[in-house]
C-alpha cells in the first residue's frame, strides 16, 4: 500500500517551519539593525580616506529605515501566509469560485480563475507596502524618481504582461497535470524549462522595452573600450545599450540579458553618469567574469535541477489528501485539484527553503570573488575598487553589516571583504586610445 501522509503532521511541520523561519528572520533583522546603529558614528578605518562621515551615516540610516520596515513586512507576510493556509483563506476562495464557475464554464476556466484571483488578491494586499517602500523610504533618501502616475502605469503593464505570459503557461501546466498521468511533473518541468529559455530570448527585445527605453551606447570612446574588452574576453553581444534607469531610481547598475546570440549589454544611465570610463570597463569586466566562470549556466542548471526535484515532490503530494487538509483546504470532490495543489505548494515551500539561504548566499559570494579576480586581470583593479566604493556610496550600502546577517543573506560580499580580496595587477592588454 502506498505511503500516505495524514493532516496533523503536515499542519505541525508547516506551522513549525513558518514560526521558526519568522523567528530567525526577526532575529537576524534586529541583529543587523543593532550592529549598524552601533557603528553609525565612525567610518571603518579601511574607508576613512575615501568615505565621508556624512555618507557613512546616511548609509546607516538607510539600512535602519529599511530594517524597521522589513520587520513589519516580514511579520505581515507571515500573517498573510497563515491566512491563506491554516486559517482557511484559500479554501474559502476556492469554494466561492468553484460554485460560481465550475458548472457554468468548466474545470479549466475555474482553475485559471483561482490562480489569477490568488495572484490579484496577493498583489493588492502587498500594494500598500510597495507604495510605502517606494514613496516613503526610497523618496526620503533621494533614490525614488518615479511619479505616482508612472508607478501605476508600471503596475498596470506588469499585470497585463503577467496575464499574457502567466495564464497560457498555467493552462499548459494544468492540461499536462490532467492528461499525463503519474509522471505529469516530468512533462511539466520540460514545459517550464522551455518557457524560461524562450523568455530569456524574448525579454530583451519584447518585454523590457515596455518598461524602459534602451538607446545604443553613443559614447564612441567608451564603446571602443568596451568592445575591446569583450573581444579579448571572447564574449559576443548583439548590442551595447543604455537604459533610462534614472527615470525611476537613482540606483546604478549594469547587466547582461538574453541568451545565445540575443545577449545584450545594458548600462543604467545613472552608472555612466557616475563612473569614469575605466571604472565602467572594470564593472563590465566583472560581469564578464561571471560568464567566463560559467556562473550563469551553473545557476540555471541549479535552478532547473531544484525545480525538477520540487515538481517531483509535488507530484506525490498532489495525490495525498493529508497535504490539502493539513494546510487548511478541503480537496474538491468531483473537480480537479491541480490548481489547489500548485497554490498550496507555492505557499508551503518558502518557510522550508528559507533555511537553505546561507548556502545559496555563500555560493553567490564565492562567484562574486571569482568575477572580481577576473575583472582585475582584464581591466584595472584600482578602477574596480573605486567603482565599487562609488556604487556602495551611491546606493547607501552600509559598510558595517552584521557578520551573521551577511552570512545568511548577502549575495555579494560586504565592501570590507570584497575590497580586501581584490588583486591589483596592471591590466595585461593595452586599452584603445580615447577619442
């Protein structure tokens, strides 16, 4: 007889994971805030010559403001998750939509409506927090440049794009779950992987331009410098673009996007306005280091592997009545439970996967060290160091984070560790002359 799980162990395991993860998150956040506040008044010795006391205090205040807001958001998110599950929110919504839609429209429209309703309600619940984060905290520290009109327009476009992409994918997965038998999860995984790979190709040219303007890099001297760097690094891109990031935020960044021949190099205009050509080259060399060390491929393989394991687990849980009842939902009788299973799994998984955060953060930090070392070999290490300092200051990133908080959350090494680890050889290749 196949092993069956009963409701009580599921309820206890979920409640324990939710409460423990909440307690750890709050503990880590308060540690971070105490540590930053305690070091607010003095710039670390390693940065005394390059960071002003005013910039250091601003970074501390920004970190503390986000930390206080994060405490509220974390507790609120846990309460919402509890409301969806053990307190019966999802069950009530499912009953209402099933009675209203199932007999009239059929199983597929009812299940898609359930998925869409949960996404819409969840978005509306989080809307006040997002508005406060943007128009209070980011505004207070001079980072927000969005108007309410632009913010609402972005949100509306996000809903439309999410529906156009998400609903067909959800319909495909639900259809696979219905017709593919016990191995549906394997076929669903194949569809999900294919969807993500297609999205990587389409995102740069179809989706991203809906939200931002992308202009070809016009600075010919910088373009020559960047192209020379990419050529000696063996990297090909379809174009060099500047994005109007300043329209929404003062934060600066640069990134690669796309897949295969569709890859693009994108610079925020805020980055180009702040950094010198040598610093821009060093930042780009760091990003190229991720490709050279195949970090992007490694992360994609890891994500695809974990998603396969997760779908395999869901394939078993979806057939267990205890899985539904233990998480506060009465399974449908005479109607498919596929959408319910997907939603419950998405709700229940984060409190458990949270405890793998330190491992994922550690791997990411090691990747950053490797990319930094590559950048110092291909560009000027001193330029990379100065660029990192400017970005830390411009983004108001604290120079004195709590060490435990860093180990749990930071995907990038803190500035002290990162700069201390930078090798500083002269670049091994000559640079093109400036125009």
